[in-house]
C-alpha cells in the first residue's frame, strides 16, 4: 500500500514545473530538527559511496546548526517518517514515472515533501549529491563553510523551506568548473607550506577540499593547476584517484593538450623539442602514455585537443599561419585516433574540447577545421570580454560550444592576480550572451587561487547551473541573498551597496592597475590619469567604503567574523588602500603647498602600511593561521605593489578643467526605437553607470536597415564648440564590426566602428578602463535642449555613459555616475 502511495506521489512529482524553485510561489516547510528530535535520514543499502559521503556532510551540517546529528539508517522501504535520499534507479525509488523524469538524465534532481517524508532524489550520483547540497544551502550552510570559514549559526529549530510543488532542477551547462591558475603566490605556497606539507604541493589533500567545494557549488570539472611551481596533476600520487572519488571530470587548459602538463612533464633532455614538425614520434608517445595511464584509471575526462607551445605560447615549428593551420588539423586527427584506439569507443562518446586561445583563434578564423563533435570552448580576451561565439552554423555542431572565462589573469597589458574585482554584471552579461549563442556544453572560469575570488566564482557557477537563476534586474537581489547566507540578513542592503561600489570603482580602474604601469616587473609606476578632482572623489568613495565596512562589522555574528575578514574586509579595504596609496601620492606630487604635500605623503605611506598589516593578519592570525601563505600582496612583485617612492614620476599630472560638463547615464534615455524582436533594456549592476543598456535578447543579429536606436536629451546654456562623448563596454563583435551611428538633433548620422582588434593599443586602453570611447565634435548654435540619438548595427553593443562638454576642455577619465542608494 505504502509503495503504491509512493509511486502515485512520484508520478505527481513528475508533472511539476522544471526550475520551479526559482519562482517564489507558495512555500512549505519540512521540519529537520527541534529541541526534542532531529529527522532521520534513510538510504538504500546499495547507495553509492559519494552519496553516502554527501549525506554524512549534510548530517554534520545539521549537527553544526542544532548540535544533534541526524541518524543515517539503511532501509528497503518507506516504513518510517524521515528524509529519503538516493538515486532514482535505486530500488527504494523504483517506479516508471520517476524513471521517466530522472533516469538517464544528466545531474538532475528533485527535492519534494511527500506527506511526512522528504524525498531527495537524483538521476545519477552527482545529481543526488547536488540535491543534498541544495538542501544544506537552504538550511543556511554556505558552500564556503570550509574555504572561507563560514561557520554555522546555532539554532534549535531548523526546517527546510521548499516550494509547495518541490524542486526539480538540472544543469543549464553540462561541464561546469574552474581553472586553478597562476597559483604561485597563493594556492601553491599555502598547500606546500601550510596545508599539505607532506606533499609539499597541491596534492590529493588539497584537491580533496577543492573537489568538495566544487560539488557544493554544483559543478563537476577541474582544469588543474599547471604553473612551473606546481608538479603536473597526474604526477602527484593520489590526485587522479581523488578526482575519481569525488566524480570530478578532469580537463586541461588551452596549453595542455591530451591532459599533459608540458611545463613539468615535457623534459627536453629526454624528449627533445616539443615540435611536431621535427619530433612527431616523441610527441605522439608522450600523449599516448597519458592515455594508457588513464585506460585503467577510469577517470571521467574532457580532452583538450590541438597543440600550442610548451606553456602559454604559440606552437613551435610552423613557418607561417597556413602551415600551423594545416599542422594543427593533422595533429587533431592523430589525437582522435589515439583516443578511439585507446578507449575503444566512438569519438562522439569521448568528450573533447578545442580552445581557440590567443593566436589559436587567428588560426581558426583562417580556415582551421575542427571536427563537429569537438566542443568549441571560446575564450574571453583575458579581461572578461568573450572574443568570439558560435555563429548560427557553428551552433548546429553536435559538439556544441563553451566558454573559457577569466576572473584572474597573468599577462599583458596588465595582470590582475591580487584581488577579484570583475564586476558580476559583466560576468552576467557575457555568460548570458554566450549561453544564448549556444555555449551550453562547457564553462570554465579561471579563478587564480580561488581566494579571494569566492563571490565571482560562485556567481559564475550558479549561472552555469541555472542560467535563469539570475535575471537582468536580479544581480543585486542575488548579492543580497548571498550576503544573508554568508553573514546575516540585517546587513544585506548596506553591504550590497559596498560590494556594488567596490566592483564599480574597480571597473574604471582595477586596484592592480593603479600604478599605470605595464605588466613587466621593470616598468615603473606613473602618474594616474585622474585629475585632482577625480582623485579626491575616488579617495572619498573608497573612504566611505572603509567606514561602512567598519560600522557593519559590529552586526556580523561571531561565527562569521573570520569569513567577514576574508570575504569583505580584506578585498574592500585592500582595494581602498591601494587607491589611497597612489592617489595621495599623486596629490602630493602635484601640489605646491608644502604642508599638504607632507600630509598626502603620510597618507600614502599609511595606506601602504595598512595593506601590509591586513595581509599579515590574513596569513598569520586569520582562522588561527589556517590561511598562512594564501595571500600575497605582491603577486609577481610588480612595482604597483611597492610603497610609492617619492619623486619618481615619469609623466605629467593631468590638468583637467571640470566645469559645464553634462553627464548622462545610459539608462536615462528619453525615447528608444526597438527592432525586429529586440528591446532596449538596462542591466542593473553592469557598467560604471551600474545600469548599462543593451538590446535584449542577446542572440547575434545584424540590422542592415531600420537600425534600433536610443535617444538622450541635454541642454546647453551657451553656444559654441562641444564634444559629445559616448562610452561603451568594450565588448567584441562576432561576425561584423560593431558600428554605432550618432545623430545630434536632425543632423547627419556620423558612423563609428567601435570594436578593437584584440591586443592592439586601443584594446589595451579599453580593457584596462572597461570602456570604448567615441567622441564627436559638434558646433552648437542655439541654446536650450538638444537630442543625441545612437543607433547600432547589431546586438552585443552595450552603452554605459555619455558626456557633453566644451570642446577645449577635453575628456575626463571618469564620467561620474549617480549613486542609487547609500
Ligand atoms: O590565463 C591564461 O589562460 C593563460 O595566461 C595561462 O594559461 C598562463 O599559464 C598564464 O598563467 C601565464 O603563465
């Protein structure tokens, strides 16, 4: 009888709406614990060991909150009231309906209250584990509980809040994960000297913690650390076994085809040159050896194919572009033969990826043919702007598309390896656009050392799990929820303002770029491009953030103080002091007032000292020394991280008049003209305006005639020569150049091409300030109101801010934005 009831209820379960949990329809509570009792967890006898591990984690989580650990009991039937967890194919959940809904699906799960029971069912092992961690999170447990010391807050009574119809969820993107990169100043020394001294490297103990984090964040893929200070992932005993234990799929970066870490594993003295033109036999053997090793290991993998140089450089040996194209096609053919011969499977059943990073994109655009079952994983330009996405034809390829994205980067024109300041609005826009253009197979984010990229990493992976979980006007709402979970709901409004400002101010100039130097350790720091007024305003904005962080810290529960330091205090104050260090130094150098000069110099030195102190606290005192060696305040020892040295200015201070300037934010349009099915909408939390505007939806469309446009008004009190300036986010065009038309009043439309070629000077300037700037001189012959109309030739163009100013005043570095809330 019970069994029939169960089958009936599971049939019902199959009819509720997919992703219904993101809609806040009627909610229900399932009691987990009160002062008298705690729910029992029931599992089938044959439950997979990873699911058993996750259930034990959940039991520990509940104990962390209530002090009592739920009992885990093996059962064959629904005989008692409790939480029933398992895979849908388990006998415990056997029914045709549930088979239909979950079985054979990739990582799908449902959580549902059924009378007195709670059912937590997954379509496969990972799906079930994700269901368990979904539950933990809903109980208030942070996925960062270990990685950021977000300790549970004690409560006597705990219940699980669920939509009445339950949750059914499955990933939007199949392979979702992170790339550990540039780990030399954080993750590697921390693992080697603090956490895993027995391995002296990023070994199985560290990977175990990383894999647990990935599962809590509902992700499944790793591109392991691969820098020269780290030994190759496969050469450290226990690493691949750990990946297998946690069902984590192993891939490798664009520079490491066939899961080979060349920096560590290619030994020139033994193997010769890493050159396919001259040393094919050795290179083939080197790749085949890794496949042979994997044959017995049974790890899930996704193979990166192709060939570049030993590390992050172009392929050796080709005379010209055409020769490299022909050779890479041949190499991919050879690699695929190796794969099918070794694993004795059709190629379509062996996950493979091709990553057209840097110069490889040029090869692809010059005719390189990639077999259709290989996933095209499109990289960004290292600064968060995706260079290229699948066009309509490419979207039909069975291998599908993906993205390799950065929230941390080592390279030209400048590194950003210290803090994590990529604006979530930018991540949202680029990844949503990627998804709408077919990138659904694989998303990898370069997170550097993981810390302090916690928020950006979770934001990215949450979108990968459920692309609809964050809407264009929901980025701040998502942030507030995160704040409530990590700290307390009491401060969600104030702290979300701080974070929004932190990301917005860094969009104009990241803390790592404040020295106006380039990436090489030898280039000296220079005067900033900020005028005195801009510097003072920026100093004030950061001062405000410091004050707010200090005043909010009193509201943070004791259990969350360690988390508060690593997730809030260090990044926010670090960014603030880095700005203070340089801006006060600039002010000191620019002023002729001796007293002021002394004060500014002092403030600059003090700001530097504060960074030293914060970093020392992070490494030695935070969480009783748990994070020792994790935080470096000078990754790659670039001059920007030093105390500023007085009187070493190598360029003139900018002199900027600042009067009679008109500033317009992109969302302040007065009229707009939509086209086809495309509408102008703003994205809250994106751009320096925090409200950048673009055409929705994001699938690529070209408007030959009848271009969509958007209009703004401004008023002048004096006639004369003016300049109209339009600032756009420096997004990349796919097939056709980005073009905007600017029309002032009824005059002729002036056209501007605004996309820049990756790695040219304009691109460098644009990415460092996150702005593509278009200027149009206009002679204004009558006072009063005027109109600016901006038209666009395709989707993918994002407007941020506008300015109108007397021509002889010139452009300013910043167009101030209105602050929406305090
Ligand atoms: O960010 C990237 O993808 C590349 O720059 C890296 O692969 C590379 O290892 C970089 O960290 C420099 O060494």
